[in-house]
C-alpha cells in the first residue's frame, strides 16, 4: 500500500509576499461521478489517506437510516450538527444538548473529550464566565450525540432500552455495535474494504480509516445523487443534505469556509473539511463528488482555496456567485495592523464542466 506523496503531486496553492512566491502547497484532487468515472485526477488519487472529519456525513448515515433521527424528533439544526465540526457557539452547544435530552441522556454520555471552543467569541465568553469547556464544546459533540442517539435506538431494538447507558459505554471502540454500523456505512459508500486498510484513531477517539481519494470522491458523488447507495442510505444522504442546506450555520464556526460556501450556494454544494488538509464535497446538480488532500496537511488555508477553485471551475455560476468564489481563490493576507502583506491563491489549472 503506497502511503507516501509522490513528487509529481501538483502545486495547488501558493503564498506570495513581496512579489515572490514565499511558499507553496502540493496536493491531490479527485473529481468522480456517481458511476465511478473519473472527471478530474491531479496527483495520485489511489493513495489511501485518512479523511478525518471530512466524512462526517457518511458517519451520520446510520443515524437517519436506522430511524433514530425520526424516533427522537431530530430537527434540521440537530442533523446538520451531526455532520459538523462546530465552533462551540451557544447554538451548537444547545443543539448537542438537545439531541442528548431527546434520547434521555446527559453530557456524560459523550466520549469525544473536551476542548475549548474553536470560535473565538465563544471561547472568550466561556473563559469570562470562569467556566471550563466540557464535551458539549468539542467540535465533534454533534456527531457523537448522533452516535448516542443511534446507540439508544440499537439498544431498544435489542431489548436493552432500559440499559442504554451500559450499552453505549465504549461506543467509540471499533468493535462496538455503534462503530460497526458507522464503519459499514463508510465502506458501503466508498466501496473500500475497511477491514484491509490502515486504521487510526481520530481526535474525537473514534476509528478513522485510510481510504483513497478516488473512493472518497465516489462516495460524495453517491451522497449527491443517491446512485449506488442502498435505499436507506440514499434517503439518509438526501435528508442530511437538506438539513445542512437549511441550517449551514450549524456545520462549523461562524465565518468558516464551509459555512460561508453553503450559506451562499445553498443546496448546490455540500462541503466538509477535515484535519490534515482534507476536503470533500458533493455537487448534486452535476452528480459529482470531490476529494482533496494537501500533502503538507494545510487545511486552514490551502485546501479551502483548492476547493473554491474547483467549485468555480465546475459549477455554472451567476456573476454574484463567481465573484463570491473569487474572494476564496485569491485571498489577501493581512498582518496584525490590517496591512495586506501577501496573497494566498490557486495555481493549478482546473478543468471545467464536461
């Protein structure tokens, strides 16, 4: 299994300062349709990579397919949060707490760990109140609340409804029934054998599996269209996309890339970044899925520029939409005094619609 980036992976994004290129970011891009045909391949799209949080929508498929989302009456905001790497803002914390309450559980049921909110305002407010962050502030608390709801549904189906807390204990472990359902959904969507690939542990303690970009992009094309998914997963993918389109502010911290793109473009794009320079997207109107991996793990800047450039190249855009994406593919860099000191811009030529 080749796990090393190749020297011919193209430069996708560069940073300029003082009229020269200060640094550059190599990466790999796969754009695939729902039948598995490759639309665009830049770099080695068959090298397995850890998709990290970019695949939260795939991990949320069992929550909806199982009937747990309906059983517990999860709203659009809560389903969107199940797909999120949120900012720990008040609305995010409240939605995660609501999901747990609907399942009859408390914050202690979450096994994602605690960290300070990603959103600066939320962090400052928590610190000013003299409080420490809890599991609800973890950017993955919505995903984990979804796992807990799924686990409660599974406990009820096996006659253990009154023992749900005990059933849920250790749900982050790969051999737990909840994680087995989550892994099975990822394997079904990507078509990649997770039993024969590298497995790591994600930041929120659940398993993360190494999957090639070709298969990740194919999975997101399936999420976009339902083609190739079993009926329950297809309905779940549509429901999750609809929820995110109605409540994009739940998917990340205010002002972050994914939130801004989906607020502006609505249901035309579902996109989600993950740690270490991974970004995936589903384009329903084109029936395409996108997967990006930056070789240097730069997701704070580079993967976002690369994805914005792909959206610009692929989607038919009105002038206002094109202008919006232009601001994300050629980004001014400013210092602490607000002075522009350089640019962050896409470099690789990207093909447009076929």
